[in-house]
C-alpha cells in the first residue's frame, strides 16, 4: 500500500526522474551493537544512504505496525544512523502514511514527523491516506477519492516554490 502511494505521489512532481526504493532490497541482519561490532557498517546501509544523497526530494510513505514504524524500516534506519546521524541529509521530504484503516497510519506519521527532523529531514508536506482500499484505485494506480487526491496534489505543488 505505502509503496503504491509513494509511487503515485512521486509521479505528481513534474519533469522528474523517479526512483522508488523498496526496503525489501535493503534487508540486513537485525541491528544490534554486537552484530555491528562483528560485521562492521553494513554495505546495504551505505547503499541506502547513497541513494538518498542523489535525490532532490524524498517521498516517504510509512507503514504502521502496531502503532509504530515497521520492523523493516526501523532496521534500515538503525543501520543507516550508525553511519550518519544525518540519515535524510537535509533533503526536502513529503512524508506520508496509509493503511486499510480509517486513521491512515496517523500514529506512525505523528512519530515520524516529530523524529525525522532530528535526522536531517526537511519536512515540507505531510499527507495521510485513510482507508487505502476504499480511496486508492490499484488498477489505475492513483487516489480515487477526489478530495484526498486534490489535497495531495496541493501539497506536492507546494514543493515548486
């Protein structure tokens, strides 16, 4: 769901080249200082940071698991933060979340919007898509709810200035 939302949101930025990062491509052992001591800084964490470094804008859509970050995100984030505390590298960010429920990942979105600036995120827009299955047309790969689509488009237009 969140990958679909992020891909759609990224398509709203005109004259851009979009690269979608999938956390499944950055699977690493569960972070701990003991594992880090044994294997050192993980190459996939550096690769993830290198991808962020090449971006002009970050479009991040957070999955919510039990009211918090997904384990996959937290693990990538933990490994990356050991290489650089400036994980998001002062990049402008569109921060989003969605879920099948009516709150649209609001809890994880709130956590991220408060925490990410400490790690170099410059949050320029925040968007939550509630009830993903009712408000996103998977076949057309876009938000089907006109009001919510307009809201996201307005937010993305704000990045032009």
